């Protein structure tokens, strides 16, 4: 297959590109600079993309977007989080809908933030939209892909959880804290964290490319885990103490509004992947952390 990737230089995009190349696929990177490289396509989120540039592609995996946990949530950065996702998705979906001989499959990055705080309630892809900033972002993010859906293309929304990696993403910030022996549960520790290893995140995206699956798909591990369980596993695997809890007010002082999502509980299950026969390489939190060291 010839597969286009936006966000190809990010944590997930770079790992996905490497995986696809190893499997013999051609990977075309969407880049935000002029290029004459036949394995690159120039684009700008929010600007019109020439549909002719998509000719010959079989599918696009759209992962571009400002990192949710990269910066403190100021009003300006919240707008960047929203616009980078909505504008980029609208650009890709519109070009795909108009392309002749272009890709027929769009795997669109998304997030389990759609469900908001689910508490202890087990939530699969049929769950309703929750409340809060991230829930609104995801709703508008997925809605921006509608032109591709209307054009009859297969569109899967990869609602990704917390990717366990020491190389990037929000989880990367946990490793040095725990290695220093000052890691601990966040708030009560009772909140569920929807985790998935980077390896399984990539494998799930490839699975969505090759299987006849459309609509929302939760990309999380099959065993929901609490923050307290994550804390215990991090301490045991890194062989460091992990007994100092971080109170909620301290998190809010450091992270601002994003702390609310860190303290929220999301007991998310990957029903669609399970029913489609996907098998996880790292199904539990300990194997996820081990794979990320």
C-alpha cells in the first residue's frame, strides 16, 4: 500500500511510518514546507490542499495536531489545540472527497477525551459525549472529517488513550519523576487511566488500515487500570519508591485546567478492536511500562 501520514514526525507518526516501511509499504509524509521529494506532500492545515496531490495514495493516517500535554493550557494554547485538529482534518477530508484516483480510507486521529469523566462506568464506543474542553475538541475534530464520510470513503476515528512511552507524549514526563524516586499517585489515585503501549497503538492503526472498520474505535489496552495501579507498577519496574502522593491542588497549580483531565476517571474499553479480533502485545500496565523503558 501507499500510505500518507500527517504528523509523521511525531511520537506515533514516526513509529507508524517505520513500522509500515518494515512491512513493505510506501510511506508518503505530509510536510509543511515546499518540497520536490516524491515521498512528501506539501500542505498547510486550514489551507486548500490540491486533491491531485493525493493521486496514487491508498489511505491516509491523519495524526497532526498540537500536543495536549505539551504546554500549560492558556486560552491561546487551547485555541491552538482546537484549531490544529479541526482545521487540519477539514483540509485533509475536503481534498480526499474531491480526489480522483486518491485514497479511499482515512484513519483519523482522535481521543478518548470525547467521553469526558466516566467515573467507574465502563465505557465503549457507544458511550455518549462527555463534558469539558477535550470532549468539545474531539466532537469538532471528528465532525471535520464529514466530507470524506459523505463522499463514501471509509473513515475510522482512532480514539487514542494515554500512550505509554519514554520517548514522547504525556507519559514521557512521568519517567524522570519516578526514576528520581519522587513519583506518586495523582490525587486520590482511584481515577482510571486509559493506557496503551506505543507498540500496540501503532499495531492498532495498521489494523484499522487493513480491516473493514469505520466509525469510532477506542485505542486503549483491554484491562482498565487506575492511577494508583499505574503508580505501583512504575515504582516496581523502575525499582524506585512511589509513595508520595501529589495532591490535586498542587497539580492544578502546575498544570492549570489540564489538571482536571489528569484527575478525571476514564474507564474506557476497546470493544470494537476486541470484536474485530485484535490481539495486544502488551495487554496490561506492567508490560506496557516494560516495553517503554
